[in-house]
């Protein structure tokens, strides 16, 4: 055991280093794609000119008439242009000298692997696009995808894009009920799933979940099943409704003309958690999205022709959509996909993959870095990481201690780190260093990308001064911005564009320092960020009150050393129900069954009453104070202040609800 005092000192020392800045290493700067700081000024002066010039890198079937039509909050980019996202990601490279270059390097969890060159990927995408057509899928039909990280997942996205059928990917860790809700909202016609998925050597029964989900989702006409696990998955096929992927593609032609899509045609829907109500379908369209993700990918990750690039996210989230599939492939870049967990079979799996494939650029999450820190530097030290040139992080604020650990133990003090801030809604990275230009400060995402304008405002919409906290807003449109919430344009307007007239409200707190650097401070709404996953308190509360023993529940996120935040639930039980340990475990499992394991509460605490204001609003702020062991904040608006002091005492006596 490390001496706690020494540990504390170490932590303090690391925090003090927050003041250090890290200019781009000379060797890196010399070879960087973006070396001229004028890029910021140019984009600032002529936004349409800047993006228009970048758009020349894409292949268009018809050139656009106008780069931007902006009637806040409605944006149209590249009006009149026609193109196809899959053609840009695959076909055009397959017809160039990149034909036999690796497009996807895939590493399976059990140790199997697959390489798809651009030429092979083109044929696979075409075969599956034709298979979809044979099942009656037409331009505009929505296709739901619920798979593990297998190559077919990327192929499915691209096949949908090829024929103009918007995809809606649902993360394979979500429950049957979450899947059903998303299928229903999008009214998807086809569901693509797997017999199962590998996770730490165990089987996730995807097909079982899918079968359960589509009871009550009548829009689904057919299910396509990728065989990954085999017998161990015990997947049952329904005659006439379900088809094996490999049987469909065996009969399909490998030629398929791309659908000429309008620049503003729907490319995909991706559901994410909001503050209230059900998950929202974030809508991304074709040209602006593809341009935004490919441009940021090239500039921020400094992509070179022979790079092997690895983003460790799951394609079930936006990071995987933008920076495993669309961004890298549009750039003709080799993208690596890993199926499994970082600790299977051992805690050095990531580092063995970096060494095995000679990864040059690695993009991962702070929660993963903190996990690696806990496991110890001996795991990465076993492997040759000298191929790495650049490191990235995304998903939550990175604490300086984790930044420094990443810099020293993975980047060997040689690789710049890009801390990238963005959201499902923004589609592309918006705040990040440009690694050949920007001096980085551990914990800061640094500056808005060229052409992006961000501000930090107070409640009344005034800009706050250096160092003061406020609300992060964006004041200019960007090409990959979401266009609406699927089927709910009012929610798009009200939730994002109404708090400050004509400005995009991010839901994040931030401060700007004297150098104009942005420091992200986490969500200011009821959205939690647990291990980089976005979950709303409302969803978890709904799942809890759905249990027959529960009368009322209040859910909060409390600070957690590894996950960033962890879910804590305060629960009142119905009359006569006994507050037992078994019930606690049962409630945790119930939430996992309803939403998915990512939403399982860490702590559940039974209380006879919840602290409420006189207008019966639960005061979550005070619950957070209790869960994080702080002195209680202002309690004067409570209907009965005695409730909270009793609750605090009880919480401390019972040892943090466990
Ligand atoms: O709070 C911010 C946090 O993640 C939220 C967006 O979550 P999601 O839509 O799931 O997308 C995650 C991947 C893009 C943001 O509102 N966040 C994301 N990146 C950062 C971050 N917070 C601080 N620093 C970041 N680099």
C-alpha cells in the first residue's frame, strides 16, 4: 500500500504542474499539416471561403451553389451540392493508388484479425448495399444497427450511406428496451444485429435483446444477423423475417451505384440523452457532416498518408461515427477497430495492439487513461510504443494528473496531446489544439477550431471575464452541426437555441483564461458523464420508479476517481417494503436491465424522505453535497430543513449508502 500522505503530495505536485505549458516539440512542428497560425484569421474573416476551400477535398457529383444559408437556428451547408458519403469514404480511394491500402485493420477480442483494403471494402459495402435493397430498403428508409465492434458494423454504416438509407446505430451495451425506444422513434424498417458480441470472453446475447426489442416495434420488417459468436450465442432465427448476413451477401452483386444525395439529405440519426424526456434523435446530414469530420480529422490528428490511426471508442457513440468511420475513411486513412475490452486477456491489450500494428495516432478517453494509471505504468512499459506520434483525448475533462501520466508513459514526452471538446450534436471537434501550432496546457482543450466562435456567458448573457466560470455557447454555425432533433424541431429550438437568442447553448460550463484558452468544467444540466458515457438523471430515475418497490427516486452524479462521475440514487420505498441489501442489488440490476449496464448506479441509499422545496422540487444540489461529503449549501428554500440534516447524518452513519 502506498503511504496516503505521499500519495496526497504526489497529487498536489501534479496539480501544481497545471501551470506548465507544452509547446509543440520542434520535430513535430516541422512535419505538421497545419503550421501557419493564419488559418485562424482566414477562417474568422471568411467562414464560407474557408469551408468552401476544404470542400474541394471531397468528390461532388454536382458542385454546390452556395456554401452556407444561415437563418438561425436553421443551417444549410453547400446548398445545391450532390455527393455520396460512402463514395467519398470508399469508392474514390478504391479507384486510386490507395486501392490496396488497408482501410480497416480489425482486431477481434479473442485474437483473430481482419484487414480490409479500400478495394475489398468497396466490394463488401456494395454487396451489403445490394442485400439491403433486396430486403426492400429504399432511399430515406431508416435502418437500425445494434452490433458489437465487428467490421460488419462499419460496412453496414457505409452500405446505408451508399443507398441513401439513414442509419441509426444503437450502442451494443444498451438494453432491449432502450433499443426498442430508439427503433420506435426512428420507425426503422430493418434491424441489423449479431448473434452475439464478445466482451471479456463472455457473450453479450445481442440477438436475444433484438428479438425482445422488436416485440412492440412493428416498423421492423426484417432482421439481418451477423454471425460472430456461433453456437454459444444460442440465437434463434425467425423464418421469413430474419436473415444471416453471410447468406445475403453471398448472393449479392459487388457492384452498386452510389445514390446521389443532396448536401442536406439525412445521413444518420444518433440518439443521445437530454435533460428531460426520452433520448433525442440527433440529426446529421451529408455534406457538412462529412466535411466537418474529415477536415478536423486531418488537421487535428495531423494525418499522413501512411499513418495507422486508432480511435478506441465504440461506433455506437458519435466518436466512433465521426472518428473511426467517416472522418478517417473520407481522408483515405487506415483506421483501426478493436472489438473488445482493454483488460482482455490482460491489462496490456491496448499497448500490444499499438505495437502489433505500429499505431501512429491514438485517440482515447480520460476515463480509460485513469484506469491505465491505476493498473500501473508497467503494462505499457512492456511494449514498443515508439510508433506513436500524437495522442488525443475526448469525452470529459481530463485532470492534469492523467494528462501528465499519458504524456510520460504513453507519449514518452515526445507526442503532443490534443484534448478535444465536442458533442453528439456538434458532430465534429470544436475546441482543440492544432498540434503543430498550439502550446498545450494540461486540462485545457485550448482554442476553438478555425471558424468556430465560442463564448462563456453569465446567466444574463454577458461575457464573463478571464478566469470566471459561465455557460459555454457557440455563436457561429459550423458544417457538421446537427440540423434538428428527429421528429421534434421544437425541442431543437427550445433546448439549444432559446436560452441565448441565436446562440447555441452547449449545456457545459467553462472558463477562459488570460491566454484565451478554454477550460471545460462539466455539464451544467442534469446530464451525467459516467466513464465518458452520457446518461441523464431523468432516465435513471424513471427506471428506478418503474420498480414495484420504489415510491420515489432522485439521482445525482458524484465525483469518481476513475469514471469521472458515478451514479448515486436516493430512493424512498413504498409503504411496507423493507430496505434490504438484496433490494439494493435488485434495484441496481433493474436499472441495468432497463437501460444498459452503463447506467447501473454505484450507490443506492434508502431514505424515508427526499429534500424538497416548498413547490415540491427535489433539491439535487443538496444530495450532491451529501454524496460528495461537503458541508450542505443553502437550505433555506426547503419545505422542511430537518429532512436534509437527518439524511446527511444517516448517510454518514451508513457509510456512503453501501
Ligand atoms: O460535457 C461535455 C463532455 O461530453 C459532452 C458530450 O457528450 P457526447 O454527446 O456523448 O459526446 C462525447 C464525445 C464527443 C460534452 O457536453 N466532453 C466531451 N469532450 C470533452 C468534454 N468535456 C471536457 N473536455 C472534453 N474534451
